[in-house]
């Protein structure tokens, strides 16, 4: 599959799974989508190990786009990215956009082969932090 | 080995003493976090510390660097929240930067690198009502060659209390804006307890 991969990370495993379900419908399974949420005990939170595995699951040489909700999902995603060699980690980006809307837009354009850089450009108007 | 910062055996004692102190304040941390966050800082810290206790015999207390890296990895994989990511990054980076030597000076330099890594991860700096409001000034005190650990602990307590009047600019407390003023920051308090416990453990068994 010559499309970027997408990882949905939420504090809640249910939210992550449901958002991924919506994305899958949007891209008609032309994009690999992984989701994870919550801590290892099944409570709310985020887990760098799960995020690392999710990135591996959807790995594409074209890159991987990660969508997060609250603070610790971003921090644990950064830790997960740092575990990859630089040749891979530079192709993984946490996208500054809302989880649902950003994810849906990405699934849609990624299924047409858009690059990671192109996606970041497309989502610039949705930015939450800059 | 005289120049070694903390002999391995003592390090195990310091770790055990510190994690037990943090576990003991679980309810207090939860209630501070309920006021301005999501109420789980105590549960998260306690889970991480219990995991350290369970795995303490698997940690190789031969090199200080490896001990800090093990502590960091355990916290990251067991806590599953911002505190695990931040404290984990702190300890891993202290460990990684101690491979050149294990003197007090090496430790202080490594702590500075560890705190820098925390700042990058959290995109934060001091005066934002966070752990950094205790850790950064404590590091400055250590850099001034302060060797009286009771004095370091006393300052750590004052620093944590100084977050009461701050407005939160990071984490979920920042959603509250001015309403976060008047509350002790739970992250600053856990940092205070960690610093004070390390000082106490070193003083008692120095």
C-alpha cells in the first residue's frame, strides 16, 4: 500500500477505536489505520509502548501521521517516536489538528496518495496550538 | 570508587525509601489533582512506584547510569500518563548523561540535561505551575555546591508552595485559567516529595 499510515491516540480506548472506525469508512480501507488508548490497566491514559506498536503496525515508507487528544497522548507519542531510528522517526509526525476532524480529512486525502508534508499543509488551518 | 556519587547499595536504599514516600501520599496527590486536574496524579505516581518496588531486584545496581535508565523506563511503561512521560524522560536522560562519570558534578550536569529533556517534551518552562517550578531551582541550588541536604529539602518545600499563587499554563489545569490560582500544583508537590525523600534517605544513611 503506497499511502501514509495513520495512528489515532486517545486517552480513551473507546474513543480511539470509534474514531478509527470512522476513518476506515472514509478511506475505504485504502490507508492503514491503527488506534490505541488508555493505560495498560485499561483505565484512561496513554501508553508509549502501545503507541510504538501502533506505529509499527501501520508503518509505510511514505510516513506515519499521529493524531492525539490531551497532553499525555502527545508526550507519550513523542517518546514512542524517539524509539525509532532517525531514518524512520523523521517520517513520523504528530499532527497539530483535532483528533476527529483532522483524522477524517487525513484519511480522505491519504487514500488519494497525499504525502505527509502535503497533509500537514492541508491541515494547517485546523491547527490548535499555533 | 571514592569519587562515586552514591554507592550502588545506597542507591537501592534511596530508591526504596523514595518510592515508599510517594506511594504514601497517593490520596493527597489525588485530591490536589481533583482540584485543578483530572484527579489521578496520585494513582498514577503510586502505580509507577509500586512497579519500581516490584522490579527492584531486577535492577542492576552496578552503574548509576543504568539504574536511572531502568527507573525511567519502568515509570514510562507503568504510569501511562503525563507524569510517567515526564519523570521517565527525566530519569532516562539523567542516566544517559551519566555514562562519562559518576561524581557529584557529573550527576548535576546529567540532571540539567534531564530537566532540559523534560522541558522539550512538555514544551514548558518555569513559572507555569508545574514540576519544573521545584526541579529547576533545586538544580540551581545544587549547582551552587550546596551540600546541606536538609537545606535543599527545605527549599524544595518552599518552591512547591510557591506554585499556589501561580496561574497554570500547562496541562489540564491550564483550562481553568485564573481559577487555578490558590491551589498547590500536584506535579510540583510530587517533585517536592521526591527531592525531600532523596535528601532524607541520603542524610539518614550518608
